[in-house]
């Protein structure tokens, strides 16, 4: 047999043996199936990450808000309503309560609410709170979409969030980001509330809109973007008021028409870590009283500048914001027990809380 033919037959035999080996040890190949490349592409296309279900749940409850004021007509010098403000809002209940930022509507003589289903309604003012920049409106309509709410959800840094609003009046828009930080304080002029920081884009017209999580549940209300100067905006740094605070403020505004806050008439700041070590306390466990309002409840009870507040009603304080929140939730006229550190010794005083608005 010629050598060339032997070489060919040998190669064929080796190939057949290899094929038998594959069929024995890899049974799926017996079915003569080709690699399902096209099917893989199709299956991947069905698994595209999407937040459309969250948007479908939340977006219908986010409304456009237009504020109008009376201005003198250029034709007959008579006052007429003209647009002067733009923002967003959130339908919080089927009773028609709409939450927005106070700065969106505080100068308005008339507020119009545009729903995503095309309805345009006039809203009535229920109440506003300048401290938190929140306001509650009410519209008279049926079959209202309500924003999904989950009081047990606590936002964490890194959570995916979606900002829904009407930037620049171009129509409802959804932007996506994450929660960049929680507990940001000192951002507002009042410096009282803690904000959520997000990198989801928030522009003019987004104020009052919803910040929701990947399930479409309310996380907060979009309120502002960070500006280094009046003309310079830092992109990717925006703020929202958290849902837990929103609920408390809205309940107060609906019940009382305003937020009734307790106050004891002190100004405080963080405890110096060096002084805390000398006094044998943790710096995070108290606040230094830097100012006592003359004639206020704290002054009348005997609180002095440089006292360190350690506890309220036997509960340790956790910082300035903690003290503000806890005192604010006490109804005016009630008495709280305050534990202070003064000259190395603990002092307990009873302070009658007054209305925060009394001295504004």
C-alpha cells in the first residue's frame, strides 16, 4: 500500500476514534445540536437590566406644578394671572394631598397641578413649613395615582435611586443614580434637617419631585442641586429630603396647618474631642451649649453656656441634629428632663418646652 494512502487512512482512523470519544463522554453532542449563538443573543436581550417597572409604579403619581401670580397687564393695567414658577409634586394619598417644596409655590396666587393623564387642576394650599421647605397642597379629583410608600425602607449608601420630575418644563423625565450619602446636614439655610445626597441629575423644575428606589417606592423629595457659587453648579451632587421626615411634616401640616415644634432656646455644637477626653465622655455623646437665649426656657431653668448636654429624658443624645429633632417633637408646654455636665459634675434640670415659632 502506498505510503500516502496509509497516511490518509491513519488520519481518518484517528479522527473517527476522536469523534467516538466525544460522543461517549459528551452526550449532548449526540443530538446534533449546533451552538445556539442566536438563541443566546435572544435570551440576553430578554434579561436587560431595567427599572421600567419602578417607573410605571411611581411616575403617574409625580405631577407638574405651575405657580401663577397677579401681575399688571401691559394692555389695560389691570392685574392678571401670569406664570412665575415651575416645579414638581407627589400625590401622597387618594384624598388629593400633593407634597412639594415650599419654595416652588410660596409666592403664588394660584397653583395649577398637571397630572400625567392630562388633567389640569387648581390646588388649594393646606400648609407650608419654611424650616424643611415642604408644603402640602390638595386637589379635588377621583381615581388619583398614589406614590408607593414603604415606611420600613431605610436608604443606604449605594442604593439605586431614580429622580422623577419636570426639568425646565420639557415634560416628565427620569434620571438615575445612587444614594451618595445620608445624613447631610447644614445644607439648607435653617440647617435643621438631614438630607440624602444623590448623583441623580436634579435641575430646575425637578424640585418637589420624587426620588424612588428600584421598586418604585418613595425615598425622598428632590429639593436642590449643590451650587458652589450663585452661578456655578456642581454636577452629580444633589439633595433630597428623606421620606421619614416627609411623613412627619405632612401629617403635622394636614392636622394643624403648620408644624408645631418644641424649642428650649439654646444653640449647641459638637463637643471638642480633647475636652471630651478630659471629661471622660465620648465626643459623639453630647453637645456643647454655645448660646442660651435670654428669657428662654433653658435660661429660666438654669442652663448655662459651656454646659454639655448628655441626655434628654434619660436617653443619651447623639449630636446636634438629634437634640433638635427630639426637642422639636415635644409639644409646647410639656416638661423634659435634661442631664448636663457642668465643671465635671452632672446636673439635672427640668425645662418646659415652648413653641419654636414664638421667638421667630
